[in-house]
C-alpha cells in the first residue's frame, strides 16, 4: 500500500486541474489581483452556500475572527469565552484585542462546548462567546444562543465546518461565523484565506471596512475608521470559487469515508460521535487511544500519516501559562487532548485505503495490554 496522507491535496488538484488552471489564467490575463469581480463573485456564492446574505473574504481564518472581535468593539476589560480543545487562533485573537480569554470545558462524547458550563462561566464582563465547530460538527447552537440572549455576542468558529448542518440549517446557525480556507480545510485555497459570514448588512460593512484600512467599497482616499489589511487575494477567491462548486460532493465523499471507518471500528475503539440533528462534515475523523504516542508511531511506520488535533489543551500551552490554570482545570478537554488521533480522511480516499488504516489501528489497539 502506498503512503496514505492525512489529506491528499494532489489528488484533489488532479481531479479539477482544468477548471483551476483556467481560473488562475483568467486572473493573470486580467491583472485583477486585489478586489474586483472574481472576489465579489466568490463572496456572494459562499454567502449563498451558507444560507446567509453576506460574506466578507479575509486573508485567513485568524484574521476573520480578529476582524469580527474588532467590529464588535471587544477590548481591554472585556471577557470572551471559548473552549481549550481548539486551534490556538480561536483564543489568540481575543488576546490580540486586549480582552481576557476564559475557557470552559467541553461535553463528554462530542467534545464540543458544554452549554451548561458556559452558562456558569458568563459574568457581566462577558462580551462574546466563540463556540468551535470542531472537526466539522456544530455545537448545540440552540442551547448556546438561549444562554447568550442578546447581551452576549456569538461568533461561530466554523473554520473546520464548511457546510456542516444543524437541524437542516448550515453553519453559522446564528448571526456570525468565521471560516478558514487554509489549504487543508474542507474548502481550501492555495495559500491563506478566510471569510466572515453574517446576517446583518451594517455588520458586514464594518468588517469589510476594517479589513481594507477603514475604506468603503469604491472609495480610495477616505479612511472612515482605523483598520488594517486583512483582504483576501483575488487569485485565492478565483480558486475557491471553482472549488466551492465541488464542495457538496466532497462533503458526501468525506461522510462516506467516515461511515466506512465507523463500520470497521465501532465497538473496537472510541470513534467520533455524530450528535442527533447534526450533519458532520468530517474535516477530521478523530478516534481515541490510551497510547496515542504508540499508535501514531505504529501508523507512521505503516505509511499512514495520522495526526493529533490538538495534543495539548490551550490552557496548558506555554503561551497561556500566565493564566495559572493547572492540569485538572478542564478534565474532559485534557483527557481528550491526550488521547485523540486524527485518521486520514479526504474525499478521494478509497475503501481499500480506509480498510488498511482501520486494520492497522485494530492491530495496534488489540495488541496493547
Ligand atoms: C484553521 C483554524 C483557524 C485559523 O484559520 P487560519 O486560516 O489558519 O488562520 C481557527 N480556528 C480553527 C478551529 C481552525 O481549525
């Protein structure tokens, strides 16, 4: 068996090469590197895909999250709540605004934000909550929005959840969501890119201004507010617009791969839980092992490029040592971070490849004392 990567971007490119090459060529021929129709087209199409009226392209998922916090005027003295088992970008942007990061633990089973713990953590200083749709599955947005009411803003970190549904509705289920188009994400650019998707026109305009030095669309010399440069490259927008047309079929293929893994692994190892009412898009297929290090080593030796997302809970990272949160602060996240193993999952993966990975997982897990 050839090497099995965690995600096979080469296979994807081969399958859409003609369309991609033509889209890139068009940008080169027309010299539209910043702004322009291809960017506006992608923003409109991606908003529509999400079932929302507005999308603003950004330079990354991180800058999308940061821009939303700035647009909500989150600042020093404010508190923002998120979970410790996520990519550090989710919480880093809170620090970047000068606000305080507050973590809450996740639910057993889904490993998504626990609404009951969120309820207890909210204080008069809490300005926003960032639920993370980890691995492609939506948090319980009904419970979270009831708890937040209209006092606390909700920013859905949908960076891993393009097209994920809750009760038939795509994320963001509430008003504001941030996406990453990092190459390995379910919808990936050929470089860095991201987007903010939202319900409110004024909010979309505030974000669009912030990412372009406080300028309004079409105006060049008036800077209405202080902002920065977090624009999406037009070249990336053109690539993403091509890929967006394939996203639904890729999602179905990912779900198929996950169902093959489930068939082979259920009952033998701890497999991912898809909560009732959710349509998981399997950015990652994550199992748990009591010997994560050993299992990864075994899989790597077999040419299976499994990974760990994320091996260390954020409050235990050196950069968050200042919070003084010891091991034991968020037991469910910590236990999960110590045991999680991401198996390869991508739309082009074959049943034979899945069977080989599952076989190797079981061989290691059953040989363990
Ligand atoms: C990828 C990711 C981000 C950051 O996106 P970038 O485009 O890499 O800046 C934020 N949050 C989560 C959960 C992610 O997976």
